[in-house]
C-alpha cells in the first residue's frame, strides 16, 4: 500500500505521464535470455557476453544486503532491464522524439542544459557547439562517448579496465549492473592533457543516458586533468524503480579527476550505485556527490589510494524527505604510504526522512604516514526525522593521523525567529538555513548546477511537492 | 504608532511583563532602561512576536492602529517593525547579502542591493571580509552589532528596537554606530534598550522609560537619565 502511494505521489508531483515510444523493450523480469539478448542486440564481443553471464550467475547467488536501506519493496521481477527507445543515437535536441522533448520541457531540464540542447544561444546551434567540443576534444586525443560506442570503437582499452576495479563479485548490485548494463560514459584523457571545460553527460545526448544500469569508465592518463559532471537536477522520471550504476575511475600518476554528481531521482526509485576510483602515485581523485530524491539510496563513493602521495576526497550532500532514506557515505582505502583522504558529508532530514552516513577508513599494512579527515554534519528539520552515523576505522599502521568529527544540528527556533524577524516566511527561512548548511559543498559545484541545487532544495523545503 | 495595552507576558509559568500599557509616538526616540531581569528584552521580543512568549488574552499590541497581537513574526517585520538583537545569532553559510536578498525578493534587484550594502558597510566601517563571511560567524561584538545596524539601514523600518546595541562594543565602534543611528532615527520611531547611558551621549532621546518588575514605573525626559546615573534604579 505504501508503495502504491509512492507511485501515486510521483505521478502527481511531476504531473505527467507521456506515452512511451520504443523500438525494443525486453519483457519484465530477468533471466539468462534477457542478458544474452542485450548483448546480442548491441553486437558485443564474446568476452563481454561471457562477463555478463558470469555476473548474472553471481547476482543470483548473492543474497540481498542486510544492512543499509530497507530494500524489501524492491521487486526484481517488476523491472524492465532493457529498453531502446530510439534505435539510433541522436546528437541534438531536435532529433529527440517529441515525447521525450515534451517530458523534459514539463519537468524543467536545467536551463543550461536546455539552452544548450535547444540551441537557444543566438550565435550557435546546439549541434555546432556539440561538434566543436567534440572536435576540440579529438584534437587533444580525448575520447568522450557513451559506453556502448566505447566498447565498439576501443574494445582493447575497455577490456583492459572494465570491471577490474569493481569486479562483478564486489556486491550484488555491481553484479546486476555488469549483467545488464547499458549506456553510461567512456572517457579517456591522454597523458598530460588538461580538459579545461568540464565534460558533461548532456553533451553526449542519447536516448539511454538516463539508463537504469549505466556503466561509466574514466581513465585519466599520467599528468592529465578532467572534470566529469553527471548532472541532472530535474527530477529524473523513470517508470522503473531501480537505478543501479557502476562507475570506475582510473587516475594515473600525477593526474587529477573530479567527478560531480547532482541527481534528483523520482521518489519511487531505489538508487543503488557503486562508484570507485583508484589513484596512482601523486594522483588526486575528488568525488562531489549530491543525492536528492529516490526512495532509498545506497551509495558510498570510494577511493583506493594505491600510489604514494596520492589524495582522495569525497564531498557529499544527502537530502531525505518524507518516506526517504539516504544511506550515503564514502570509503577511503589507504594502500600506500603518504596518502591522504578527506570526507565531508552533509545530510538533511525532513518530515520523517532518514539519512545515514556510512563510512570506512582503512589503512593497510605499509601505508604509514597517512592522514585522514572525516567530518559529517547532519541537520534535522523536525523531531520526526532521523540521522545516524556509522563510521568504521581500521588501521594496521602506527604512523597515521585520523580525525573524525560529527555533528547533529536541529534548525533552532532562534535562528528561524531571527530570519523571520527580517521578514522572511518560515519556509524560505528554512530553505535559507539549509542552503547555508550545504554551502561549503555547494561552492565546489559549477555555478549553474549549484544554482539549480539551491532552487531544488528550496522547492523541497517549500513543501509544494512530495 | 506603537500602542500596547494591558500587556502581560509570561515564559513557562513565570510572569515577566505585568499589565503594561504605553503609547509610543511616531518619530520619537525612546530609551528603555531598567535593572537586569526587569523585562526589557522580553518586551522587545514580544513586540517582534517571538513564539517563546505567551501573551495574556487581554493584551493588545497595535501598530499604526492595526491590531498585530496575533500576527506572525514575518508579518510584523513586513509591516515595518525591526528588532536588533541583543546577541545576534551566527548563520553558517549565509551572508548578509544573501539574507537581505531573500527579504527584498522582488522589491530590489540584486545589483542595487549589493551597492547599497557596500555603501552602508563603508559608512559603518565594516570590512569587505566581514561582509562576505557567513553572518556573524567568528565576528567580534562590535562587528555583530554593526551587522544588525546595517540590516536596519537597508530595511528602513518604521519602528526599530535596538536591544543593547551598545553592549560588547568598543568605543570606536560605538561612535560609528551612534553617529549613523543619529541620522537613521529621523522619521522613525526608535526604542533603545540599554544598561548604561554611554550611547545617550551621542543620541538625544525624547523620552526615557524605566522598566522594573515588568512595569513601567517612571517615564520622563532626558533629565531622568542623570538622576538614574547618580542614584540608581532603587531610588525610583
């Protein structure tokens, strides 16, 4: 019954339900023939098919996690594992099927995104911009395409890295993703190349970009730099209730990668994502992760600090409203000496929503002179809401410095009174306080996205939705 | 302008203001003094509508002839009442500009608001660094009170209550604040709540009120101040 309510809510909230147009749609439910037909339809090499099959077997053999968010309402048989809504990839807004365009019009795709896609800007048409960016990237030898194309065009690179950092045996949902993945991004940045503009997923428009089982692989070669943004602040409407992505990032010697996520899933979705990066010597990996929406999220971006003097950082924001549970955190595994990590987590719970910080700092034998700093702050907007912290620390070394700070704060009557005494109503005052609370992280996000994030939080706070 | 009749206010079971009635006239400057615990801040917060205070059913607050007794806080503010807090709170991640921008949404564009803030900050000797910081975070006593005054200056209320704007402020800051307020008080009703008469060396009040045990026990002109300075509240 509760589940039906969720469904109903999301329908009302976004106020639309567009007819779906698709070329191929697998039957609901998962079995080996679905796995095989996904691979066949994509004309994949044999090794990928075998990987998928192995992963599927592993998925079957693993039981559901008995920790984290409550996943008992997740029904694997009620999910469509593969939909191809247009048979070829489109490269411009104009080429999108009108239903999809209308859908995004209605839910309000971020302006930056829409302006870009619709070619609003006076001098350039979207395709011109898209192509000039691609041309620019190509000149530098940067590969930026969707994962399916990546596999077709660069099978050797993909084969070398795919599933090596997050093998299908990592967890049940990584296995599921490996078995049925579709879409996602493939990025390769050659040695010494700095990509100045952030690579944004919306530059490579395709029908599968909001796929439920995205698979992303980023390789930043020695001394390179790239900022990848997986952003969609518009509520990502999906009729399916499961999003299970896998993201692997390889940061080579002296390279730096920043991966920013701003996502707002519709409130029927289970968002179960595995993200991991590996840093070589002197490399830097930064995850900026903003989670809104969804019914339950379980997501713990991690960095395997393999090379000496490498650094890892996770900045995360989680917002849980009514009937939502955001179980988010980070993992930092120090393999090498002189490595450092930093985790800053901010969570907000409202109307009985629940947030959990779940973190792991692990310092392996030999990883001496390492440094780790964890700070998690929770903000509770009312008495019904809940926040928990589950920090785990394992260290096999003596010469290490680990700091952990945690605070739980309630929006106090005095702060509200102060803002209200200036003429601000209660909702706006709460919105202002929440935005102030996440400000240290919001600052790290490109301006257009932080504005959207700000707007989204105000919308959540105003109670006009949900 | 501001009229309170039979104002009785309690917190929990403790009665703090007792049947207080008074008319504050338009464009006059008042000083409200009294010993600790006499109910001065309670009076200020009650006028602003702080939810912590319980008002007796007979009590009435009129502002410009409008009965605002049951108005929520923000409606009192938008009607033209401003309260400068005795201990201004710090607001993480919110600058004074962001705060005022929300208040003046749709009334003033961001650019001219920014200009106005900069101008006033200069006058109040508030550094750019303090201006760009989270409001009142890591600020000195003087900086906090200046930020309150700055907000008053931008919001231009009809009635402004300054609760101990002179406390925790060094002499230079006090001079800066009072020289601004001397100009600010024109065409406004002002109530200064204070413990000492230092600020009154700079600002001439029209009336001095003495609050004791939740009652106005005396009102008079500025001469009343010198009497209190010499004899204290006990002799009243």
